[in-house]
C-alpha cells in the first residue's frame, strides 16, 4: 500500500512538474510593440548582405566580412567607424544600419544617418566619400559611377557631387507641383522619383502637377487650435494629377522634357535607361488601365522614338517591374508580364520583337534577381511549379524558391535545398546565394549555397523556435473549394492547445480578401501572426482563407473581382464558414470577423451582408464607398464610376447600413491618407439614419496603420471587443 501511495505521489509530482515547465505566452509577448515582443522575434543575422562577392553582417558592435567559403572575420567596430567619421569631420553614428555598394572594387559600406552620408572602405578603414545635405528630404538617389547624389528639397531636385558642390536641377514655385518624388500613389511598382542613367551622365526625374487635384483636409488635432493640413487625393471619377519626365544632362546643365503627349491623364511607369544613356523606356498605361504601351524616348531631345509593343486586357494591365537589359547585350531585355495568365518573363530586342518566352506554366514569377558573370544564366524567384515535386496542377503558391534559367536552352533548376519560403540574394558573380528560408517547422535558416551544384557550403544560422517551452496553439493548413465549384482555396486554421473537440469554441475569421496580399503561406507558422496565436491561447479558433482576388495564383484568380469588389471574395469566405461549421468544436452561433483596409471593407461587408452568420466584426481603416477611394487603385479594379454604376452601387456599404444586427466596431486613424477618415464617418451617419448602432474608435495622429507604441493598445482594444461580445 505504501509503494502504491509513493507511486501515486510521484505521478502527481511529475504531472505538476510538466505543467510548470510549459509556460504561457502573454499579450505583451506576441503583439508587435509589446514590452517583450523582441524576445520572441525570430532570430536573424543583422544586416546580412552581399558586398560584391563577399558577404557582410553585424555581430554585436562589429561588422563581419567573409568570402562564401571562408570564415567571417571582424573588419571594423563601431568605435573604429566613429573614429573614421570624426577624422573626416562628420558626427558619430549610433551604428549600424548600412548598405553596400556592389559596384565598388573594394568592399564599401554606406552609412546614412541624420542628413549625413559616408562611404567607408572596409579594406583601408577610411571614409572615401562624404555628403552633408542640411535641408534634404528622405529621397536620395546615388550614382555609383560618378559618386553624385540626387535629392529633393522643398519639392525640387538638387544634385551634390563628392566634392560638396551642389546643383539646382528644378526651381518650381507653383503650388501643387512636385519634382523628384514617387508618383501615381505608389502604384505600378513605383517607389521613387529619381533615376540615374546607366553611365551617370544624366538624371531622369518625375514632375507631378497636382494643382488640378482637389485638396483633401487632414486635421492636426495636436495643436492648441487644430490646423488643417491638406493633401492631394484624387478620388475615382475625379480629376487626376498630370505627370511628365524631365532629363537633366550633367555636362550641359540643361533639362529636356519627354514628349509623352496627350492625354495628360495617364500613368508613366517603370522608367528604365538604356545601357548607353541614349534612351529612356517607359511603360505607359492609359487611365482606364486596360492598355499598356512600352515606349522608347530620346534622352537628348525628349522625342518619342518608338512604341515597342502594346499589351491589352479586358480587365486591366498592371506593369510592376522595369525592363532589365542583358548586361552583355544592350539590344536585348527582359520583360515581365501576366499576358498568358501568369506572371512570366519574356526576352525582347530593342526593336520590339519578341525573341522568346523564357518561363511558362501555371505558377508565378516574383522577382528578377540578376545574371551571372557570363550572362549565360538568369536568376529569379517564383512560386513552386508542378515539376518541383508538387502534385497540384498549379504548383504550390504557398512557397517561394529561387531558380537559375539558362537563357540559351531555357532549362531551369531550383537553387534551394529546403522546402519553404525563400528570400535569396545572389553575389556579383552569380556563383553563390545567401539563402534565408522559413517553413512551418523552420523559424529561419540562413546559408550560403553554391550555385554550380546547389550545395550548402556554409550554414550561417539555424534559428531556434522562439516559442520552445511554451504551450502553443496548433496551426495547420488545407484546401477547400471556392464558390465557383472548381477552384482550390488555401486556408489556415489556428486552434487552442490541447483542443477539446467535445466543446464548442468561438471563431474569429481574420480576412484581407483583396489583391496583392496572401495571408496563408508556407513560411513560419504558415504566416500566422502574434494576435492569431494569442486569441487561440484564449480559447478561440482563428481562421484565414485566401479566396479569389488574393495574390500568387495567376491573373484570372486575382482579377475575378474586377468591377464587382466584394462579391466573389465574400462568396469564398462563406465557403470557409461552411467548412468551419462542419468542425465539431466550432460554435456556429459565435462567429466573428476582423480585417484592416481591404480587410476592413470585407469585415464590414460580411456582417452587413450576412447578419445571421456573423455575430461580431472589427473593421480597421475600412473602405466604405469605392467612389471615395483614390483613382489608381480604385479605377483599376472598378473602372470609372460612369462606366460601372452598378458595381459601385453594389459595393457601397452606406447602402447596407440598415442591415446591421450584430456588434460592429470600426477603427480609424484620423490622419489616414490611404482610406480617408470620411469613409467611416459617413458610415456612422448612414447608420444613424438607418437606426443601427455600430461602435467606433479613433486613433488620433495615426495614418492608415496604427504602429509604434500604440499598436498593443489597438490589439487590446480589438481583443476586448471580441471578449465582451463573442
């Protein structure tokens, strides 16, 4: 009897010990901005990048340098860099955000801080170039050939040379005219407004005239008396800005303007220089966004010399990457297009003749990485094709791999060894890769891969599971059939630890639903965020479904939403609801939905359209009326309001305000310049008129996303709302 009691006691002690070893994650551990969030971020190698054919990274307060097969050595410390900066007459830096200049023979890193920029030679330990831009904005563009920097001040373009001499390129004084900035609301892959020529002899830049666009009022409430700070926001169907391209010749100190002609309301996208500095290539898109023309201009005269080819679509054309010239052949270039239904690469000559399609299949090319030294091979990233061991006819859109393509034979090979989502950088010679990968079971691995035989020559990192020792939710993925009855859709299901399938659990559907986004991935935790994990730890089932309209599945899949935003997307989400209801542990009477931006539109639309399904919704920065969204994005997916009145009407949530039955919380930043505050305010008015009662919360001083130290507050607000109502 005593032995049995002792065994029982040992069993109890073992159970208690095991329970005490499994710790619980808190809100402050999992939410970005939380006090302990950094402790649980996936380990990474700081600043890991190529510097020519060497690679560099930061370890502690030191910068490490190595060749692909050698051992990393400390080449400089923060103290040494600050010593070099002081000797060069520059202030010290807190170290060490930097980037390398691959064009330089010696490994050179760039330190850009405050309004200073310094080039530090890792071999000599000296500052070899320095720049001070007292009045500079954030837009700097460096010419590695001559060392000049183009930058903007007060909406104008200037150039500073390595000797400190400055040149004023533009001197616009007309209100509403801006030079050297990104244009067209950063759509079409546009992220800058300054473009050095290949040999550094000239600078192309955008000039945007917004004077004809209505001023939109943003109210700054932080002043004693609130002030109005208007900005230009062209809404669908209204007057848009007009863009031209200037070319400044450094030798002549003159500017010519490209003769882009009429109509002025069009999109000048994806600017590229020819290797000889003679020509500029622009992908020109009409306002209707159904016709794209690749045009060549004379950089010296501004004359439009040729239209190389034209692409059209019954829905829309969306160029997102400039042409890439073959380094050894200035007469040939790579063009990326969706013309065959999937994003693929095409080889053209400068007469506009298609030489061949380089890639094809029911999978998506993501990015062109570059060429090897002999320009025999092209490197690119793409979703996993069928032949990569994937059974699905479409391949695996959840995973990303790097590929080498033989330009002559068309043969390609995968350059990655492990399954998952790969982020890849190629060295200057095209002989080695820095390969960083994550998968559902790999937080992050980093390695050097030799291209020749696709062999890992050096492991740089094998990150530990940051949640090891903690009781974690279960995350799994699967597929269901879309509302069209034929298309596979990927979902992610996050369930509480040790799920009791005999009990009913509330569900939160986290949704985006729109283009250019993918929630379910083959990366770490299948893309589940910290809030998903936290809510599952509180006993919720959290579900995300990438329905039709989301990215990485081809043009037909993404563009099916054209002219009818919300229809196909909601139909697919309801298929997700049907799947959830089939699970024995899901409480069909407690289904909530949450989303932001396009997801805010979806979260609002779902609870209004299906009031008997969704009990609670939280919608952040929601688009309520697409006629009040900006032209470039809105008219791509909805066309002009005069051309599609029924589509705009069916997606206008102001007309559905009377349908609200459950609990709806809308959240908005009061200086949101993406989805302007007017959207949710007008919805409140519509609800008042309809006699319905949403809840509302505003984040003063925040734009479209609530970030920084207020982000934990945002997620606690969202969490409390679901706790109180679901």
